[in-house]
């Protein structure tokens, strides 16, 4: 999807003025503001589950939820990294990485810095 000029300007302002990793990731992936809002909603949903003590989900459930808004695993990696660099949704990212590691015995190379940060 092509970003509007206003969306591009918004992201560029956030990148230049605030060094915003999330805006950089959104611009690189051509996420419009509605898609970015959906991404935040998903992270909020899983964060609220964790905050209420509900850990009855795994990385696969998170990936499935993102697939529902047409974001695949490869793009999700960049989202998780951007949120991790921005110190947002640490609880969700930590649970994602832990359940992924539990399933496969390791995490993707791209996640090694986050893995070291949380574990």
C-alpha cells in the first residue's frame, strides 16, 4: 500500500526529531497509520492478557493474530525488534521469545540482542 504524503512526513518527523524506531520500521514496511494502529492494538491485547496473569498463549498465537492483518512472520520480526528497541511491550516480546525458544530450543538470529536483554 502506498503511503500518503502526510503519513510519510509524519514518520520522517518522528524519525528525525525523536529517532523513533517504530516510525522507521513503519516507513520501511510502508505501513499506513491504520495498520500501525492495528499493530498497537494487537500488542495491547497481549499485554493486557499478561498483566491479568493470562499466559495461555504462545508465539504462534501472536503470529496468527498478525497474519489476520496480513503481516507475516518475517515482517513481524522487524516489528518486534522495533518495539524492543523502543522499550515498548517488553512483557509481550519476552513471552514471545520464551515460547518460541521453548518450542524450537533457540530463537532466530535477529532476536539474539533481545534475547540477551530479557534473559
